[in-house]
């Protein structure tokens, strides 16, 4: 299980799987937030971390986790979208499904079924090692979430 979701502005009008949670919120396809939390990071910050790890001798043989800030629950991401996008986020859900309801809905919903091991859990992680050893500083995740959504909207991917 990868504890971090990679997001960021689109380069084209494709529909990458990594952005489907945010896209589902914008389109209304996700009527309520699944009850779990995960790390989030901007793809541009991942690229920066890769470059630092490839060029800094201190990184030889080391592993680094790319996460911006702390783990966020899906409902927290929804709140960020609502706060940052206003009317453009009218379809974004405002509530989190109870774990039991999410598990029951997972019986018939393939998307929720695939999340069953994560439901009700948070996956706390930290990028402290990358920050300490490589001086890596990811952008605020709230900015990345808003920029990702704005990019989806600009490419017309905010409609069902």
C-alpha cells in the first residue's frame, strides 16, 4: 500500500487514475467521502525530490517518502476544495460515510470494495527524513489540491 496519493495540475486532457478521487468529488460521482486518510503530494514536488535524491551523495542507498504535510482524510480534502473553489465545488461532498455503511456499500460498489482494507484507517506518514537530509520542502498541499481541481475544471473533466 502506497501511503501517499500523487496529485497535481494536468499536462493535457487525459484522465489519470491518480486524480479520480478529486475528479469524482467535482463531478458529484462521489456523493460522500470514504472514511479513511492518506498522504498527499504534488507531482512537481515528487520530481523535485527525485532530482535531489539522484544528485545528493547523502541519498545513496536511502529511501524517502514524499508527502506534503500530514495525512488528510478524504473529507478534509473535500473541505479544502469547497473552501478554495467556492461555487466551482458545488458537487463536492460535505460528509464522510460511516465505516460500517462504507463496508456494506462495498459489497456492490467495486470502487468501495477496493478500499475495504483502508476504510476507517488513517495512514500517517512523514517526509521528515527527506526534509532533513535533502532540504526538500514540498508546497502546501492545500495549494496542490486547489490547483489540481482547477486544472481538471480547465480541461473540462469536472463534468460527469
